[in-house]
């Protein structure tokens, strides 16, 4: 954890990227223009780490009156799909960011990239190499020993050019040839050892169809796409700092004009108790360890949305973690804190009993129902009241009753009094048990003079939530917990994969009883179940049977650990 450093960067002063931009603005670099982009590869759904990058890139553009593009880096057709493109668009828009008409694709630049590659070949800066992928990999050497020079390295530009054209024309099988940049096989930076720029891949692309059978490598396409879009600040994660010399080399050796993008690296967001590699997330989906990319336990934006997270809570989280230059791991409790903060302000309160036991008020008139007023949200009294039906037979939480309580138990026990929220003070008279000693009924009496809102002198220590037995609706409630049982599931461990570290109890599905007013709520609606947590209606809900996802419990371990 490294929150102290990040915090001061985010709230008190400018983060290092803002400092750079403000310096550039002072120097009137690019006439004061700020243009960023978010460049996802459409090979999976976006996760909370991407959300950080989205908030950063769109946020900087907004702060400095600039623009931010959405660009799909779609250079690998076998792993990409239109499903992912659409999911990415939906998630970014949901987070509250607008790329306006600037939705671009690296595949839109395939022709231009091809021409740029031809320029490099003509300058003797790139060559067609007939080595196989394995041979090239085996010949790369190590950082301290030089790589093997390709026998094709000094091929004449005309010959490379003709071969490159034939590669494009589909005359060669997959993997038989590549185009490589001619840089330096002795460079200590492995990315500079004549990296591959194009590979042959007879595969249909989700946008260009069968038009191409050679595809640019990410490292070739990425920097040039930034240049073609005239991006001023190419922001990426730290692992790309070793690629920067290569990106610079490409730009140095092309005849560029206009804005030359500059790359800046920040530390990727890591979160404990989850994984964020798309490969691992895909494995969880494909092997059925989760129900899909939008499973509420996933760290994906769609999963968080289904879990009940709001765009504002994710933006606030992104802001709170700040922008770091060194890798660190953020505590999941901070993310949970951010959604609690939002839902505490905005989620209507309702009563729901998750583990019900029947409570009978012996002196309450049979057949009588009262419609009591429940405050919708104490944080927003102006939202007024809802009606909650009250009657002789109720349900309360099993855990709110103890036959033989310890000293500081302020809930219900024989002979003791508590208040029923929005209703009356009741006193427990006796209990009924079945043959196995299990409590089946709690019998109480109520005092009609203690109705909520009346001037009551008597003080009781506990207030319980409840539902009316005849009115309550049964609902499916999915109690989610963290997906992994260890803080760092990525940590390599002999004989174990990250799959072995899945939390076996990450979801527990129960039937609960909820306030009848919830019958009309719609998927995505969020509530605080009083005293138990925040819950969101799932799209699996059907008429007459609502399904709720628990977003988080009420207990804020972040706030607690920060001593606030
Ligand atoms: P991969 O490249 O392995 O498919 P990726 O997570 O890097 O996975 P991209 O689609 O390339 O996926 O990411 C798009 C953008 O999001 C990149 O600019 C990347 O730097 C940024 N990004 C990805 N993961 C994180 C993260 N954990 N924190 C911050 N930014 C991230
Ligand atoms: Mg990437």
C-alpha cells in the first residue's frame, strides 16, 4: 500500500502528469493543445484498472480543455471481437465519459501503417526476414549477450519491398516470414533487437474482414496510431517504459510532421483479493468459475455495475488512488469505502430480513394492519416517507434474538425490551421451540403508547428491523464476498495456480423477506437494507420474484483502519 503518497498527489497538489501538462502549457507546446486517448485492445471486457486509465485520460483532457479519443488497438484479429468492442463502448459511456465523434480503430490505419513500413524498407530501416517465429525468439539472446543476426538482415530494400508486397498479397503461409525493423541486435534493450513489425496471419478481422493477411504488431501500430491522431500526451502504464526507445526510433526514422506524441508512464492499478489480467479473467469466464464477464464478483466494470457500484463511486475511487510512478497494491476496502460513501447518501432505506424467525405480538389486534411511515433516507429528509405495513405477525432476524444473552447484547431476549423500527416498543414474553430445540416463534407484547413519533419517555437500547409476515415478499438474495481468499492471488506458488485461490464462499444465495414496496423496483435500483448492507436489483429478477445482489455490507473497514 502506498496511499499516503498517492493521496497527497491527488487531493492537495497536482499529480505528476498534471505537472507535466501545466509545464507544457506554460511553454505553449503544441499551441497549448492537450489531446489524450484511451487505447483498449478489444480482447476482453474492461476492468477497474482500465477505469483508472479512462478517468485519467478523459479527466486530463477535460481539466485542460482538451480532447480524449477512444481508440481500439485492434491489431490481433484472432483474439478480438465486436462483442468486446461493444462492451467497451458501453462501459466507458456508463462511467460518464464522452469521446464524441472520435472513435478510432488501429485497423482504420492499416493502409497508412503499410505505407509507413514501406518508407522504412526504402530507407533500409526494415527488412523481410524468412526466419520462423521460433528461430527469431531463440536468436534474440539475453540482455547481456547479443542476439543472432538474421541472414536476411542485409537483403536489398527492393527485394524486401517485393516480398512485403507478396506477404500482403497472400502468397505466403502463416509464420513463414515477417517484416522486422533494422535496429540493433546488441542493444541491452531487447525491444530494440530488430523487433517484428508485421506477421502473416490469414485470419478474418472483425472490421477489415479478409482484406488483410498481414497484421501489424502492437508496438508498431500503437505509437504510429498516436502520431496519426496527433496525440500530445501518450499516457500508458509503467511496463511500457522499455518500449519507449522503440517508439521514438520509429518516429525518428519516419518523415513525420505536426505533433510528435510524447509518452508518459504511470503505475498500473493493482487491487488486492482479485486478478486483473485479461487472460486470467477470460479463463475464469471460459471455465465457468464465474457466470460471465459481468458476474458481480468480477473486477470488470460490467461486474461492478451489476454488483451495484455507481459510476460516481468508481470515479471517486480512481481519484482517491491518485497517480503513482511506482507500482503498488490498493486495498479493496478503499473501493468498498467509495461505494458506501455514495450509497449512504443516495440509496433509499428499506427493511429486509435475511434470516427470518417469526415474532408474534400477542396483544396486537388480530387482522389489523397499520401503514407506518419509514424515512426514505435520513441523509435526504426531503425525500419524505414510504409506507411500511405492520401487523400482529412479523419476522425479525434470527441473530437479533438470544435466549440467554451475554451482558452487552442490546437486542431482543426474554423479558427485555427493544424498539421495532418505525413502530413500537415490544417486550419478549416467551418463545416456542420445535422438538429439536429450534426456536420457531418469539412471543411479545407491545405498548401502544410507544408508537414511533410519539413523545415516549421510555428508553430502550436496541432497534430492530422487521417485516410483516402477511405482507413481506420473498426475494432471492445473493450474498457476495471477495472472489479470492488471499490478498495476492497472482503470487506464484509452487503447484498452485490462481484458480486454487478462489474463495469457495464467494457467493451464498438465500431467500429473504423484503418490504412489499420493493415489488415495483427495477434492475439496477439500489437500496440500503437497514442494518445489513447495500443491495442492488439484478437483471435476473422476474415479476413477483426480485433478485438482489449484495454490493457491500455496512461495516467500513477502510474508514475504521484510517481512524476516521
Ligand atoms: P493486455 O495488453 O494484456 O491485453 P491490458 O490490460 O494492457 O491487457 P489494454 O486493452 O491494452 O489491456 O489496456 C488499455 C489501456 O488501459 C492501456 O493504456 C493500459 O495501459 C491501461 N490499463 C490496463 N490495465 C491497467 C491497470 N491495471 N491500471 C491502469 N491502467 C491500465
Ligand atoms: Mg495492453
